[in-house]
C-alpha cells in the first residue's frame, strides 16, 4: 500500500510537471472547460432554486381555486355560487376573491390589482409590490393615480410596500380595499373574480373538484398541485431553451476537448515512448494521463461550479435572468435561497468530467500500448 | 549473462514490404565486459539491441537472461526486467523537454516507488560523479550536447542496472566529447557493469575499453574481434 501510494505520488508529481510544461494549452483548455461548467451549473442551479422558491411561496395558497367559464373564457362568479359550493362535503373554508389586471401606460406594464383576504388596506390606500415601488419610484405615503377602464382617475395613497421575500409572485401586485376595487373596475356587487377553497383532507381535493364540476358545470376547479406543476414545467421549459442554446457551446467544447485531448502531439507520443523504454509500464503511462485529465476536469468543475453558485445566489444569475426568470415586463428582483441538489451535481459531473476523461484516455491507451522500441528508431 | 539463439526479427511480416532485420543470430553476451556491435546502417545493430534490452520481442528464436528464457514473457515482466536490470543511453538522448536535468534522471525510479529522498540522493551522487551537479535544475533543452548525454547516462544508472545499453553513443558528439564519453564508459566498466553498445565510430570500437567487437551485416554476425 505504501509503495502504491508512493508510486501515485510520483505519477501526480510528474503529471503536475507535465501540465506546467504545456501551460498555454492547458490553461486555455481549463478556461473553456470552466466557462462551460459555469454556464451549465448556473442554469441548473438557478432553475432548481426558482422551482423551490415557487413551491415554497405557493405552499400557503388555497388547495382549490374555482373559476367560472363562459364560452371557454374566464368570467365573473355570480351571486349564489358560494351557497352551492358551501353544500359540498369536504370544503372547510371558502372565500370569494377579487383581482384583476391593469395596464399602466406609464411603465408599459401590467399590474395585478387584488383585494387581500386579511387586513385589507383602508379605503383610498394601497399596498404595492416591490417591482412597482421601483418602476414608479413610489415610497410610503406617496400618492399615485390610475385611470380606470371607464376613464375615471382614481388616486390612492401608498400605505405600505410588500416584503422582497415574496417578490417572485408579488412583484407587480397592488393591494386595495374591496370598496376601491369594485369602484375602480366597475365590479357589480356580489360578483367575484374567483373562489378560493380550503379542503381539510388533502386526499379529498380531487373528489371535491369532481363534485364541484358536477354541481356547477360552468365552473373550472384549479388545483394547487396543478399550479405547482405548471410553474415547474415553465421553468423546465425555460431551462430547456437555455440548454438548447448552450448546446452549440457544449458541442464546440466537445470538439475542442476531443481535439486537444485525443490529438496527441508527436512530442507527447515520443515522451510516452521514452517513458516506456526507461521502464514505465503501460498502466503507469495511462494512470499518469488519467491524473492529468482528472486534475484539469476536476479543477474546471470545482471552479465552474463555485463561480456558478456565486453568480446565482450572490449576483442573482444576472447573465441568464431575462430568459429564466421574467414572465412579465416587471422583472421580480429577489434573493434565492441557496440550495444544492446532490443528484443535480452528480448529473452535471457525469456530463462534464466523464466525457473528458474518456476523451483523454482512449488515445493515450492507443499510444501507450505501442512498442517501446519505437523510441530507438526516432 | 545473456544468450541469444536463432534470433530472427521481421518487420511488416506477411506484407509486401516484409523485411528481416535479423536473420539467425546466435550470441552470448558475457557479464562484466564491454561489447560493441559494429556495422553499417541497416545491418541490424539497433534491432539486436532492442531485443537484448527487452524493448522488442524476436519473431523467432530465444533470449535467455541468466539461463531463464525471457523471449516469451508478457509485456509487464519485460518492463520490470528493463527497469531493474537495464539502463539505456539512446543516440538522440531522448530526454524529456521542459523538465530539469534532475527530474529527467529520476524518471525511471518513479514506477519503483522507492523513497524520494533515496532517489534524489542517488541522482545527486550520479550528477556529482559526472561533474554536472551545478546544472541539476537546468531544463534539459538548455544543456549542451555533452551535458545532455551525461544526463542520459545518469538516468540510465538511477536504478543501478547490471547492464548498460548504448545505441551509437558518440554519434552526436565531437571528438573531445566522444573521448570524455569513453572515459565515463571506462568508469562504468570498472564498476563491474556489463556494457553493450552499437557504434561504427573508430574512437569507440578501437578503444581499449571495448573488450569485444562484433561485426554485423545484413542482419547476421559476420566477424568477431
């Protein structure tokens, strides 16, 4: 064992000396490799953290949302709906919600106006999301006017700004009282945008949805799980788009790595011949090259991954932010909770380190099994 | 020490350009002697050297090292014999560029796993013996031809081999350096090492250091002095 360790140490020593001898080539390769790992790791870390964040935020949302459909379009919930739902067994709590979209010509962005279930702002006051605070330069106690769809100007006082922690889903939110909301959108009394239901037993959620569809044929129940799945697939899709764009870079790296690793120079082949002639075994030569490949790929992997971690969790993935995060004109700004998934790291490792190690080893193996007498004839 | 019987070596066997570099060699290389193979280019000297040095296997015939047949041994065992018992000095020196003289010298010791201190001490001793201690950290490409050859000699001796094999050792040296090399060779012979070399340089083959000269032509031994 001691002998084996001593041999490995010698091999690593020689490998480091070899790497240092071809500084430009190896540094270039290391740089390209690191950038690739950085990009791939940034995309996967970011989308994974976004999915986690969305799931965390939505964890407190209602189990079922009921919307009414007219000609396949979302319509207002008329009075009397709530009574019918109240008779369905398993529904623990229900609440009519009021919300709508408002296009602000100043920022050319859509806001979501909403009446909160608890602690609604006082009449004439609003609470705004952080993105709105930034885009309109609002602060507490400022006044702001919105022209409603009927052409009337409504003025509100900003009572508060929502915390940044929830910005992923509250960036463009404007909270107001029921009275203000109905006045602003000309909502008829007793009508709601949709209904949020709480179901005590999670196993019963699907049954409640089935009963709802039977009792109210024009209703469309939306389950929380479906929303979560939609979010997840949106991020999956975005991740896929970015990875598809990156595939050209990955391919280019593959070609470069193959070229650099597999295209042994005449000098390297000569060196392998010398090492074999002076008593190195084929296995020693392969091990030495294996260490070389491993050192390059591991360094690139570690540096690339750490850089991606810093990029995503400290600089909010500024390079990929517009593609991966935004679904509106107002981009949410928020700090993601650092999260690393073992499987994700392993997958990335497998797709970056292993192909390189293979690209290095195959040609070396070919060169290493050549007869050592070739060196006598050079 | 080494006995060769019925050695034949073919290149490109079975192809149109098949060529027999050695054609029926019977030879005994005695221990503690300096033996030189002499002959024109293409006479088979280097090929014979590669077979004696376990760098290649004969197509036909047997090689015995101290009575043991080694011609059929797998590559791994031949490598081990080469590493432990033979030291090589190549015509082009075959040093690894970018590494220092000292790093080149200790290369054959890597696969042995010997303690680094011991290997370095031995390398320093060899460098001092060949008056090259001051160049230990110089990269080999910065060394003169004579210095490069002395580094190659040190490398050949790092594992303390019984047999030193040198292929055309003076081919790249001027007369002065060639004489110096013969002095080194004499020193190695005095230490009791067996030396086998190829050369057609009169300075080498007519030297008193060389005890036996074997002439070769067309892959055959034709004459012995």
